[in-house]
C-alpha cells in the first residue's frame, strides 16, 4: 500500500497556460501516480481513468453534499442543488429535475429540435463565415432552454450564459475568474428567487411545474431557486462547449467528417468521441467521509479530492491512442465527460439530443467544414472554445 506522501506536484490545473492547453500537464499528473497531492490548493488530484471512475461510483465515501469546488468558503454556500447534495435528499431533487430531461421525456421534442437544427445549418451555410461559439454553440441552448423552463420573454434571457459561466467558475479556486463572477451570481440568485414566485413562469413550463410542486407541499419552497438553477447550468455551458468542439474537431479532421457523412449511424458514437476528446467539464471535487484507499494510495477522512474528467478521458491506461480523434472508437461511450454515477450531468440527454440533431443536419447538408484557429476560453471548470471562425461548404 502506498502512503499519502508518495506523490506530489507543483502543477496548477487552474493556471492560464494549463487551462488553454491542459493535456501535457494532465499526462504528467497521470505519470506521477494514481493520486497526487497539490499543496497549493490543499487537496488531492486524481487524473487517471480508473481512479476517477471508482471515486464517482462510491458516493458514500466521496460525498458531494459538502460542496464540489476547490474553495471551502464557497463550498459552504453551494447547497440545495442536485450537484451539491447526497442521498436521500439528492434522489428527491434530482428526480424533480431529471423527470423532464430523460431520453424518454425528451422524445416529444425530437422533431422540433431536428427542424430547428436544419434551419440553423441552412442559415449558417447561406451566411458564409460565422463564429462556432456565438452563432452555433450558443444558438441552440439559448433558443431551447428558456422556453422549456418558462422564463419570461423580457427578463433574464440575455444574462443566462453569463450566470451559468459564473456559477461554474465558482467551483474553482478563489482566483480572478471566480471573484469577477460574484456580482453575476448575485444577479442570478435574485432572478431565481423572483422566478420562484407563483405566476412568474409560463404556466405550462418545466419551471412552473416545480413551483406548483412547492405550492402543493411536495417540496419546500426554499428549495426552488436551487432547483431552477439545476436546470440552468447543466443545460447551457456544457452544451455550448460540446457543440463548438463539434465544428472544431470535424474541421480539423476532414477524414473523420467524410467518414461520418458516409455512415451516419456513427453519429451517437461520434458525439461520444467529441465529448471524450474535448471534455466540457474539467472536473469537480469530492470530500472523503472516511479513510479510504484509491489506486493503492491511502487517503484520510476529510481529504478533498479533485477528479479530473478531462484527464481521465485521455488516460493511456484506458484508451488506445487517446490523443487521436476517432469516431469509430469502440469504447467511446465509456467517457467521463459528463461525469458518471449518481451525479452524472442531469442535462446530458438534452445535450446529446442537440448534438445528434445538429450532426444529422450537418451530414446531410455540408460537404466540408472549414475552420480557422480556435481561441480557448479561460474558465475554471468549463473546457471550451471562446471563438472560432467557421465556413460550412455545401
């Protein structure tokens, strides 16, 4: 058995250089050991696939109810959502949100979303050069999520992406990015409290159903802001990242695009490979409730552990040639890009539906995806492109 003093590193996962180009640092962390001590943040980092998977599937030892971020003072105030809770409360609140986001529940929206995807692709082909993030990645979530949640037309919509971004930044260290988001978090909290008042959301919406549940006494009314926030964050930033990466990867790998166009049955696997290769979520932390060995390393109760999904998805111990983008990869579906276990991203079915619909439209309408150089986004938790010029050739 290895001791907790065996592996240490000065690598900073939240440094600008690591955020924009993380994969060499991730490889170094994996090579150091299964669990590595980061003294500057007073936590352990797990960068290998098997250990990340094992921790995600032991929610009794690696708990989320004490927060899933790096900064303890922020972890103390991030309670009430399904992401930052443990069973049995977690089961209740996740069920209230996920009932609308399961593949079965989303079936009724398939035609609507596919039609929307076809229209968007047609418009972008006609337009010529556009930006992969603002004109493609953001277009879908901003068109769908506010209406599904019942947000009022004249309030909050223009701020949703900024609020979601600030919320995810707060899971990182107390750096400039986190601090800059504090005013936005205050705005989001006030907005979600207003939306928790009966009558402020469209009557037939997902959000209004939550408010009705509170009125009926099925859930406590004080839970409503956090539950409405559960819809907001996972339905926005991660989808934007995955969709923008879709254009970047197929533009940079034209042979893979030709392969997908020739065999559209690969679309689900291709989307899994996109999420594996450029994981939208860098990772979250967990708090250990008891002494536990992970990867042969003894960790003490009370330790905070950072699970790096993006590194696990490039681990040579699990993947063959992980640095190669391959839409035929036979184990692409085992990626951890949306998390895993009971805290797997609650919005991933919607993200998949969006991604599959857009790939379906693109393969039917686009012969070649031409891309420029991406500018990578500086963000504590989301791995994503900030801007990327694209031209779709019909």
